[in-house]
C-alpha cells in the first residue's frame, strides 16, 4: 500500500539521511481528542482512560501517513505551507490501519474489549477526514541523543519509494539526491506545482529549476 508523509524540507532531508522516520508522541499530536473519541460519562471512566492514555504516551509513538499527496491542505498544514517535501512509502497494510472518522463520541464501557481498543486507537473526529490517514503504533525504543526524538528505521514494513518537493520548495534536486546517498531503491525526486484547472498539487513536468 502506498502512503505519504508530509514534512518541512529540513526534517525530510534529515529523515532521508538517517533512513528513519520520526515517531510522533501522543502528547505532541495536534488533535487534543487523540485517544479521546469515546464519550466518558462518569468520573471513573474518565480517570481510567486518562491513566491509559498517559501510560500509552510513555511507551508508544505513532507513524501517521496520508493516502494521497495531491491535497493542497495537507501541504499547507504539514509541509511548511507548500515549502516542504512529501515522502512516499510502501507500507505493510497488516501493520498500518485506516483511521475511521466519526461524528459522535460513543459511550465507553469498562472493561475494554479488543474491538473498543482498536476503535480508540484508530478513530478521529470527522473534520480530520481530509487527511485520509493511515497509522501504525510503535513502541518507543532508544531516544536519539542529538534531537531528543524517537525514530523508526526504514525496513520491510516501511519502504521509501518517492520524494516529492512542494510547489514552493526551494530545495534543489542535487540536495535531495545527496541526502538519498545512493539509496538502493533508485528513487527519482519530483517537483510539483499547483494544477491549472483543479484544486490539486500535481507533478511539474518541467522538473526542478535548479
């Protein structure tokens, strides 16, 4: 399954050099309702869910991808206002699941069932549906000492396949190729532009200007 991850140019180049992708920590995600999509109708349930979320945040991070790269809103929100870079990956769909977008918060009853846990981990409010998100939860292992972040190394579950420079990205093709450093997948970076007739970001057939 092909999915896409949007980044600033600086972070994208860093990921390419590392052959790693940064894990997002639960308490740093931009959706305050993350893991809170269920209705909590009493104090005991709220307390239990708060404890579970705090424990999850200590040990797990999440890799988030979008199903497509053409949506200009994604470039605006997650790729430095079209100045960034999108990385395309072939991922194992047994490991990554589609997020469900919901309108209502259904009541949460304890004890939790496996079905309810999956619902909590892979549900968001419907107004986030433009992301078309796929996600995978990963255990936080060793923190990178230089950045303080956690990373997931490219492997058979997460294989780099595309590097897509945003319409306003001024990173040169040579800089991207250097960051790839002879990556064995022989990836050819592409440059994008705004479409002339639709509200899409599309490939610029003229390629990089520099």
